[in-house]
């Protein structure tokens, strides 16, 4: 829950998701998981998925058919 609090208080603190090459989609690492979220506004980040780091992101249905964003 600490990382969720960090996201709530500092949504721009995450790192870009390298596979997506997007400036609006970021990630926070939490143990073996990645909290992947979109920054629509600084006040309203949207969590897209919590993804295990050992799995390929392209296999996640949330990103399977989406081209990289900028």
C-alpha cells in the first residue's frame, strides 16, 4: 500500500515503461510487481494494471493490441 500512497501523492514520480515508449504511461516497482498507470492529469493517475515482473508485458491483455503511445 505504500506505493499506492506514493502514486496518490506523487503521480509523476514513476518511471516510463520502456516497452511502451510513452510519456504518459509510467510504472512504480513494488516487490516483484509493476504498478503501471497513466497520468491523465497530475491529480488523477489511472492504474492500468499490476503486472508481475517475470511476465512479458506484451502478453498482458491491457497492452496486447495497443501500439506504443507518445
